[in-house]
């Protein structure tokens, strides 16, 4: 069975002007890769293309061996529900619900049980009965990460997941994400401005002048 999770070939996209072109990218099981680049370079757009949410103007994206943009909408929805985990800089939690209720929504949709181990690692076990509005921004972000990991995704797309966190909490979150992919055979694609976080991944790429290249 192939270890290849994501394979993107000859990706190009534009809005009013060309954003990037001739992008080639792959991600294997247990592998972590980061993409850095200045604001507006197209990092988030590229992540949306890789993660089922935006069809590129040109090129092909395969996820788990399936050509993404030939799939029917129901098939894409199944990938999002069961196999793809997306962590955003902003948490998008349901404000009127408790932390546990928010996590349970994702676990019910995916049919997976909530891992108390993940809650303990993220240091949010004691917060589960609190309403989202009672939590700090950093606590809310950790709840949103627990919500994603509770689905047990096969690939994690993380868009500035530590952007609103202090250095200590950001490091904790990266520890957990990297441990998760090693333990489960998942893959991690991190998009970030933070080079120190990016360099914790196996490989770092930079999106600049419409091209994606290896960056050390």
C-alpha cells in the first residue's frame, strides 16, 4: 500500500493576477512539511487547493490516491468529514456551547471517540464544561485543535495554527501535532509565518515570486 497521501502536479491559480504556477508537491505518511512566505503570496490558497476546498485553474491534486477535482461533492464531503483535518488560525467554535459539546460535534460526525489523552496533552481537560465564551483565546484554539484531532484525520492541514498563541503554548501544540502524525501514520502540512515553527517540520518550502521551492 502506498505511503503517498497527497500528490499535486503542475498547480496554477490566479485571481485578478497570477498567484502561482507550476507547483509540484507531495506528502507521505508520518511526514511533516511547512510552507512559509509573505502575506499575500498565496500560501492559504495553496492549502485550500490541496485540502478539497478550491479547484485550481490548472493541475491535478490527488488525496489518498483519488483525483480530488473529479470527485462528486458527496465524495469530497466524506473526505472532509472522515479523513481531512483543517486547523485555522481562528478557531470557529460554536460560542453558545461548552468546549466538550464543540468537540463532540466533530466526533459524532466522524464516528470516532474523543481521546482523553489528547485533551490532557493540550492541557484542556479541566475546561470541558466551560462555555467557549469563558475561555481565553489560547484555550479556544486548543479546543479547536482537539476537535480536529478527535476525528482522527489521515492528513492535517494547519493554516497558522499557532499564530494567536504564546511561544510556550505554540511549542506545545507543535509537539502534539508532530506526535500525532508519528503515532497514527498521518501527514502534516503547516502554513505559517513563523520560521521557528516551520523548522520543526521535516521539510520547509517557501512560496515566493509565484514559485514554491525548498527552503533551508
